[in-house]
């Protein structure tokens, strides 16, 4: 596996759980649903002009849409910035509906809201992505050295992120069914690696826990018996 997009490859589609969220809405994806919808997101993004090297801004809430946006962008060779600055030079912004119009985007950029109602100039994530064809056009030039994650003045490549995810899997014994609770913001690259890429790479479960819920591991500080410190991951 050389690129992050391969985590959601078609051959990895199973009915085992991939994502669970208990934060306001009971949200569940199995690997079949998650991989398929990630490809749908990538295809929709391509229709909105996202290409290799494009920037996609993602405002994080504890929901499936930000993670699907990460993989949709990864499939296209685009870059992702979580919780971006409000003067963002992005081709596409994915954000909650109540926040999305507070961002200044370049002319021709698209806004995709995953909570709240669609309005002029803002498309709805659910309606737009879930009705899309899952045949995402993956550029052949994407490789381990392709940039993916942008954090302030740092850029992390597919290869760098996958190598870090493999280290987390090995060190913490993540395996199929292991639930990894995200308890820190995705704007920290170590959280993306340990809380998203590592469990999905190993066939585990990404968990956005509810108030009284725990996982097998936590990324950040929580009530889980073992915690992964994001700053030690990447």
C-alpha cells in the first residue's frame, strides 16, 4: 500500500464496522459503505474542479463527512487542510452549514455543507455525494511522495502518513474490531494518523465517542485504558 486512497480500495469493502459516532446522531458505517462513499466523494469533488495538487478545506465536526472528504481528496491527489483559516485559497470547502459562509474562498470555488440546509451557492454533502457514481477517477501519478495533509506551514505526504500509521498499528496492537476513540482535533496531524488512518489500515473502527462511551484506545486524553499522544505520532 503506497497511498492513503488505497485504504478505501474496493477490495477492502466488507460488512465489518469502520466508523461509529455517538455525538448527537447515531452514525455507523461498515467498510463497504465507507469505501464506496469515499469514492463517491472523490468523484463529486472531481466534478467541482478538484485535481491533483488542489486544496480542499475541511471544517471538522464529529461526523462521517470530514473523514470521507479526506479520502475523497486523497484519491484525487489533492491536499487537505482540517480546520483551515477563514481566508482559504481552496478549490472546495467542506463545512457545517452554519459556518460555511464565514469563509472567504477564491472565485469559482465550491462550498459543500454537511449539516444544515443547502442555500444558494452552497451544496448539501449528503444529497450531492451519496447520489454520486462511485467510479472515482484516480490519477496515475499519485504516489508516496504526493502531498496530502497540510497543517500551517507543514505538508505531509501519503508515504509519510502511511508509515506513521503502520508504526501506530504495530506499537498499540490495533487489529480488526479495535475501536480507536478520537478525543483531539483533526487539525493535529498525529490525530489523523492515529485516530483515522491507523485503525482503518488495520481493519479497526474509528470512534467519535458519546459522553459516556469509551473505545479500546484513545487518541488524546480520555477514559480509555490506553491513550496515544498525537505529538508523538508525527
